[in-house]
C-alpha cells in the first residue's frame, strides 16, 4: 500500500505536465523538443558573467555547508585561471547518494569520481571537448557532490548554472547562445547575477530571452553580489541612511531604475563568501537576512504553480517577439524596395545616357570618315601632274601661234595665276575641312591639323634679246616648251611640298579615325559591362525584396498561428484533464482491486488539482489576440 501512495504522489500531476509539454511544443517561436528539465522541481537557472560570485551563490542556495564552499568552488573551475570563464556549458548540481562525486556528461552514463583532482581533470577535458565541438548537447552536465557537504539530504530545486556569453571564448559563443536560449524559457525562475559595482550590465544584456527580464518580476530575480562593497553604499551604511534591508533594496531599486528607465522588479542585494565576514556585525546580519529570504522564497515556491502559471509569459513573449520580428522585416523591406527603385532609376538613366553617347559616337564617326574622304581627294588632286599640265596647256593655246614675246609672257603669267589659285584653293579647302574636324574632336590639337601654303611660283619671263634671236632662228616653239617644262617643275615642286605635309596630316586623321572607332567600341563594351553589373545588382535587389515579402508573409502567418495557439492554452489542460478522467473512470471498473483503488485515489484529487491548475493559468483579458492584449497578459 505504501508503494501505491508513493506512485500516486509521483504520477499525480503527470496529465498536467503532458498538457504543458503539448502546449509548448506547438509554438513555432520556441524549439520545445529535446532536453527538458525535471518537471517535479522548481527549475532555477543562473545567468551572469564570470568572477561575480555566481558559483558561491549557487552552492549557498543548495545549502552546501560553508566550510566546503571554498574547496568546491576551486576545483569546479576545471583548472581555469581566475578571470576566465569557468562554466562552459549548462551545469546542474545535486546531492550525491554517497561520499563520492558523480559526474554525468550528456548522453553518457554517470561516472563515480573519488577525488577532486580527477574531477578537475575531467572538467578541464570537458571544456576542450566543447570548444572543439565534440560536445554540443543542450543537456546539462550533472555534478553530484558528496552528501556530507550539504546541510540537508534533499534539494528541492533543479538548479542550472548557465554559461555567460559576456565571458565566453569566441569558439564557445554559439554553444552558449543555444544553451541560454533553450533553458531560459524552460526555467521557472532565472537569477540574473552580477556585481553591484556594474549595474549597467542589467541594461546591456543582449541575449534574446533575457533582454526584457524586467517585464517578468515573478520569473526573473536580480541578485547583486558584493552589494555592500561600493563606496556609495558604505557611506550610507555609516551615516545610517541605509539602516535595514528595506533601505538597501530601495537604494538599488532607484539606481537600477535610473539606468533602465523603468521599475526593475525583484532585486536581492547580497554578500557571500569571504567578503561576508569582513562586514560589520549589523551589516552582516542584514546581508544574511536577504540571502536567507532569497533561498526561502526559492525553496517555498510551489513547482506545480510556477510550472503552469508562467505559461502566460509565453503568450506575451510570442506576441512581443513576433511583433519585433515583423517590425524589423518591414523596415528591411522598406529599405530594400527603396533601393530597388533607386537601382531602376539609375539603370534607366544609364541606358538613356549610354545609348545617346553611342549614337553620337556613331554619327560623329560617319561624319569624320566622310570628311577624311573629301580631304583625301583634295590633297590627291594637288599632286596630280596631268591636271597641272592640262591647266598650263589651256593657257598657252593662243600663244602658240602669236610668236611674240608679249603673247608668250602673258600666257605664262595667266598659267602661273591659275596654278597658284588652284593650289591656294586646295589648301583653303583642306584647312576648312580640318577646322570642322577640330571642332568635333576635343582631343585633337588644332596646330597639328593645318596645311601651310608653300608660297608663290618662282618663274621668270622670256627676255627680248632671246626672243629676237630665237624668232630669227625659228626656235619659238622650242622656247615655249622649255618654259612650260620649267613652270611644270616649279608647280610640281610646290605641290609636292604641300602633298608631303598633307600626307602627314592625313595619316594623323587616319589614326584619329581608328582611335575614334576604338573608343566607340570601348564605350560599347564599358556600357554593356556597366549595364550587366547593374542588372545583376538589380536582380539581387529584386530577389531580396521577394524574399523579404515571403519572409514577412510567413512570419505573419506564424505569428497568427502562435497567437491562435496561445489563445487555447487552457484548452490543452482541459483536454488532457478529460482524457485522464476518462482513463481513470475506465480503470475504476477493472476487476483488479488494486487498480480500482488506485483509480479512485487519482479521481479523488483530479478534479481539485485540475481546478487549481486551470485557475492558476489565468485569463488574459478574454484571450484577446491583439499585440497589446499579449502585453497586458503579464
């Protein structure tokens, strides 16, 4: 019969814990699968940086004897130097059934360890394994301490020492974040521990599930160690402006409230370890009183109440975090859409300007080619001997028959004028072309693109004595041909001077044309490259907008699902209560006397237990689904 009562007490609330697990596992915000705490104890997590007395506080709360605390604190560091983080993963402390230490690593069997040296070595190895990623489990490392170290044989709380990300090594940070994010929501109470000398720590906590600790005063307690050490507190203790626990708490409430800009909630200013003995008797009594109050409050907490009533916190947390996530995504989406508009405008502008420049280059290239072709014909005409000879012949037609000095000199004078005008006209034509080319090509130096006039034709007329003699000798035609030859040579000489200069300019024009063409090709290539880069950036921006839209839609859907689920948190308990009741009623009709008795025992308490638990769940303003109602739920 005694065994039956023991089993009854053990399984009495099993249906309610099943309902709780069912409820939590439906939230998308939390990963409720995997490791779970002891459901029949108050689960207490302790978070804080290294060197603030966290381990000493934990051992005090577990009622480890004072004389054993220093020894245990030393080897629990796992050979870590003072100032370095000692807690590498979640650690749970408990009472050993014997005088041996018992170490249980995640997914391993318990290991009995008979000396602190061996335990210290094993904890040092554990750190190395976590840093190397060989141990990544969220399950706590369990350390059972010899029972003679404790003031009592049983510990009513499941106490979890969480690693602090502020003091973690770089390789540990991811594991630490996972540990904290997993265990904070699964703890009934979380102690945020820090030295009283740095109250800004409470404002600057960056972990997701700790950022809004002040919104949950029933679940988060601030424990300030070395609370009597700051000079401002010592002065107030001396002048009696702080004379009791109430004064001290009021002081720290004001200080923390000024930093946070709001009421801080539950604060326990304590002094523990060796520093406790350095206090004045009255102050030491005050410090011990607050520490005892903290310990008693934890020990007297009804796990059945906190196991279920704190679920309303999940409801509010789902609303708050989903609201923040939606706001952040919306802000990101707004920025992404504005960036997309900017990129589209930039692409349109680049396309318009690029095409216009390419078209301008193409038009200028055609015009340049046409002018170079005209220029070529002009300078080729200057160096055309047959044309010059024909011009001279034209002017000498009448002089062939006159056979007089005047006629001959007059004809050659006209020929010289025609040749000179032709050469001058050709030079002017080419320079006009060069002037138009210069104005269209900014990179061309005008002084390099100009044809110089070679000067006048040097030719002397036929003197009278020679004419008389030649006429008398019948050599008039021969003299004409000789003069014609000299004039043609002189004209050719001048035209060749122009030709060589113009040929050099023409070669430059050909180089300019080629450069111009190459520049156009490079412009097209550069434009195409810039457009390709911009298109890739645009595609990436469009993809980002699409992904953010999808993420926002899914987040809103998830948010709605979680809110709908949170509305029904009572129904999970009612559903599991009904299932348990039906199973017990069926068991009550069993032929087995012991089963009937057991069913009656459970049925006797089931209704009252269900009523107390469901009443403890509360009803946040009719289970509204708005964001504000979620906040009011707390």
